[in-house]
C-alpha cells in the first residue's frame, strides 16, 4: 500500500494565511459643518463588490467636523488608503447631496478651509448607515451618476470659484452625455444633450427648475467652461468675479438636477 505524503501543519497554516488579505485600520478626517448625535457612533457596513465583506466603522466628533475610522482589506498601506478614501468618499457624496454642505475628506487631518461655524448639522446613525449603503449601491449600479455626485461634492468644498464652477458643470455634463435621448437635436452637442435631460425631468424649458425660460443660461455656462478649459478666457480678477457671480445659479441647478435624477432618472444605467 502506497504511503500518503503528509503536509506539515505549519505549511498548511502558511498557505491559508497567504490567501487572506491583510486588514488595515484607516483613519480619515472629514472637515465640514457636521457633527454626530453622540460623541462616537459605531456601525457596520458592507464594503467592496467582487469579494464584499462587512467592515466596522466609527464616526467621532472632532473640532473640524468628524473623524471616520474603518477597516480596509488590501495588500499594502497605500492600497488600503485608496480603498478607504473611495468607500468613504461615496458615502460623503450621498450625504453632501442630502444636506447640501461642504464635506472634505483627508488622510492627513488637514482641512480644506477653517471651519468655525457655530451651527453644525447633526448627522444621526441611520443617516450614516443609509449613506454608506446607498453610496456603495449607486457606485456599483449607477457609476455615471456616482461620478456626478463626486463632482458636485468637489464643487461644494472648493474655495476656488473657477474649480467649483467646472465641478458643477462636470456633474451636469457627465449625466447628460450618458442619458440624453438619441435625437437630431442632441446630435448637435452637449448643450442640447443637457437641455434634453432637463426636459426629461422637468417637461419643458418653461418649467425647468432654477432657470425657467432661460435655455441660453446653458449656453452661457458652456461658453464659460470652454473658455476656461481651452484658454480662451483670461483668468484675472474680473474673471474670478464673473464666475463667482454665476456660482449660486449653477450650483443650485446642479443640486436640483442631481436630486431629481436620483428619484426619477434611469436606473440601472443603459449598456
């Protein structure tokens, strides 16, 4: 009778350890006029798409906003940082759309700007769990919309009026490039695609939100964007003042568009 080859226990343990990806605790600082209902709240949320797992999350009050710590699985420290930023960023994108306040996340603990507001939005446990759940789900099933939310949060947290303007425009343009209906009108460019998506939500230019009967406003925003991106517009004090004066309108337009698209838009994305 042939003898069986025995595998040493130590070798077997080493093989199992190789399969399991290391876990890392990542701590992120979130700057913004928010706080929690308790000094610290804890919950669990599903993370990842290919090999999902449940991770423990802690949200603590901080001087600048909150500190979020979570467990990430990755081969190395850099990948763990990236995974945590992506995961938390998706949740903050949803939260930003919900409360419409600037939220900036950082690995280093630095703030995008001094936050000294004496009034802060209390984000409760159920809101955090909803945002982490919805952010993950939207990132998986509606990636175009997820990217648009990310652009909106970037615009909301930017102190540079030009960067903010371009971010709000990108949020609107990204969805419109993907979802505009295929018609002779939309074949003529992005301005018409954006107008078509506004029509899908708000029936016609007469009932558009924020800019009713102002279809030319989309053209104006487009011209500003092109001028900035391609160097047609000189960036000076007057340009910054001009862009700053237009930020309230385009930011409100992007907010209403994203909120209504979330509720009424196409889901899941077309192939």
